[in-house]
C-alpha cells in the first residue's frame, strides 16, 4: 500500500530534489556554533550517517558566514543557511556558497530587503524556504486575526512573502507553516496545500524532548503525509539532532515512503507465556543492529506458541521457548540457540541474509530438525501453561454470566 502524493513543483537543494514526486527528504539542523567548522562538520557527518538528506546551519553573524564558506565544500549533504532578522546575513550566506536559504517572514519584514535576497538567490540558482513560525508571526497579522495565531494568519504570511518573490521572478521556493500546537499545524498545512503547489516542508516546531516530542512530531507530520501532503520533513526535538534524523527516517520507512535502509525491529508486548525478558532482549537486539545498515525486518518474540506465526512476514526472528531461542526465517524455524546467544545469533543471520538472501539462509540448515525442536517446546509450554496463559477465556465467561 502507498499513500497518494500531492503534486507539487520541484526544486533542487544541491543534488537533493524536493517536490514533484521526488522521495520525501529528511532534514535536521546543527546545534554547534557555525564558526566552529570542525565541530559542525563532525555533526553533519553524523547526521548524514543517520539518514539526514539536508542540513540547516545558523548564519547569525559574520563568523558564521565565514564558517559556512569552509563547511559547504566539505559537507556530504546540502547546506541550508538559517537566517533571522539580518537580510545581509542571507546575502553573506549566498556568498559562502550555501545550497539553500531559510527566511522567516516574521523577522525580515521590509519588502526591499526580502526582494533583494530573492533576486540574489534567483541569479545564483539557490532555493529559499519561506519558514513561517506560529511563535514569530508578524505582529500586524497577529492583531488582524484576532490577537491569536490561526491557520489563516500563517498561510497569509507565507503567501505574502511569496508575492514579494514573484515580483522579482523568483519561484524556487518551498514553504513551511510550523506551530507547536499539532491541530493548528495540521490545519495550516491543509490550507496551504490548497493555496499553492510549491513543495511543503513539514514540522511541528518546538516539539520538545523525546519521547513526548517524537510523539507530537509524528502525530502532525504523519497525519499530513498520510493525506499526501508534504515533500520534506524535520523533527524539531530538544535532543541530539541525530535523533531527529533517525526519527524522520523511521517515519518515512514505516509509511512506505522511503526504501528501508536499516533494521525494522518488531517485538511482541509480552504475555504470560513469555520465557524471556522480551524488553531486555529487544533492546539489546536494537542496539546491536542499530548502525549496521541492514534493510531487514527482524522480530523478537516472547514465545514459540504464536511468535513465528505472528511474525511470519519478518525476514528474520527469534522466539523464546524453554529458555532457548528458536530462530526463524520468513516464518520457518531454522535453528535453536541458547538464551545467552540469541542476540549475537540474530546479528550473524541478519548479516548473512542481507548479503546472500533468504533462500541461501534456508539452504544452509536442517529446517526439519529445527521445526521439531520448536514443536516440542511449543507442546510443553501449552501443557504447562494452557492454551490461555492469561486466563482471558475465564474472564470472558465470568462477564457473560452477568447477562444470563
């Protein structure tokens, strides 16, 4: 299943295409001082490794602009300069060779300054993001819309800025209308998607620290992506920006909007049948597989009663039975390993499958023997714990008697 995409214009941020059917890109922002060239580049490389496609760096002073001139040619991904208040900083960032600009209409308000930046960007072939933020709305717009931030006010801010760009013949634009209030953000983007066909950059601004911040950002961004709205995204978390990139990438992969690049770990929520600490084993597996760049779905299941069946579509999985790990590939049991070796065995098999494929993995073992071992453990568990280890059937019967 795929989500239909809203048709938009296409722009290029460096070599990354945005809009027009291009893959949805993941963005983040460095937290270092841009004048710290080596520290900023170190963070950029970490972001790129985590799945970030475009990175934004602040350009708030002369030293930052000078830093960008050294960062841009050494960056593995396109650099966007973040500009606030001083339009000359935008011009300096363009001199530094950045691949894009982000302007906040609430901070640079003089039309001649806005058009000067747009004209220079036009001549250099550099795109601009109009970045409307609910927390920095133009005071005049704020008052005109009842002294509060509304979706209509945010969209009006974006369209007014776009009109200045159009006056100088500049249209390499993407737009965002971010807010920290999720329903407000969703409605603003819905209205904006009806008002323009420029590509849209999605985000819930000031989402906060994980896990709450991830939930808020996912609620807003995910809802819009499911409606086909959005061409590039950023998780604005109070955390290491690498977490932003990972969260963005994970969301796109979960929605089927980007091809999987790393492990998708699924795990059962545990129950009375669990023969291992599922939470601990799943966490250890996640950590062991985190940076191996294996595009597989891996399952950690607490028992052999339902585990292989529930995770039969996983590329690889392990289910606990009698304190042993029953390894399965595409729902077929392939090996039995001691509990202490479950995670290392998962890693070994994941690497083998990624390199050689599922058929080769199944061909190297006696699957009939592994299946017999799994059935033996399954039968013993059912005899010991019963078909209903959590006694839900008894509870249902008790409830039904109240209505007899």
